[in-house]
């Protein structure tokens, strides 16, 4: 199938030649791809105003032998409140950068696409900027399968009791009082 219709979030873009741009986008079925938008930098281009970083767009793509080409693009969400607020803009760029570095090109998934879409929508509507960022990080780690299990001691693997003291070791692991003392005692013995 050479022609594809798909939603996508524009993660970044860079110029190519005099009038073209390479667009990195994340699609629910294709994952992270790079697509060429020929003539997108011309003043009279139909892409003007649509191919902006962090826009959610509906794309018509042509899959060539070596690259995807964007044949049509229609912006669906432009997140005006994020663009108008410096703090929100910086957080949105940070979220995009974290997402780009954490996901691979071969990784596809609707859950990742909708997490990024929901996070940007929440940032656009919400005043709790840092909460959006931290929530995004935790959900992304969970979807990628690298979220540590914080419901139990990392040493003995017993579940936490309701009012139990939890220790954070120098190695970043959570441990119960007993395991924490054992680790300290082992470190003190020469």
C-alpha cells in the first residue's frame, strides 16, 4: 500500500534544499517516521501554517522506496494556549524531546500517540504545568515497560505496609527498614 492516511504529531522539522523540509512525526500505526514535505517552505505552499512543531495533523502520505512523502496535511490541533504562553511552550518542547529520545523508530503504538496527544491537550487547558510534565514522564515509562515497581521493597520484594518507613538508597532503590539496615551494615564491614 503506497498511499496512507493517518493522524500524526509533528515532533520536529528541518530544512532540506531550498524549499523542502523533513518532518519527524509520530503516527499511531507507523510509529516515528521522517517524511519529506516538498515545497513546504514556499510562500504559496498548501502546507503553510499546518506543518508546525507539536501540531496534530491528518496526513496523506506516499511511501516511496526510501522515504515517506507528505502529499497533503490538515492541522487538527494547534494548541494555541501553549504557543501563547512561554512556560507552556518550553514544557511542550521538553515533553517532545523526552518523547523523541525515549521512543525508537520501530516502535509503534496507539497508546504512545494518545499519551502525547492527551498530555499536550492537558498542557493547553491546564494551569498545573509541572504536574502535566511529571504525569507524562511516569505514564511514558510505564508504556515503555521500564517503570520500576515502587509498590514493594526492591531487595526483599515485600509489599509496603500502610505506615511503613521507606528508605531511598544511594543507588536509587527503595527498601524497607530491615533491608536498609542490612545494606548499611554490609557497607560498614571492611
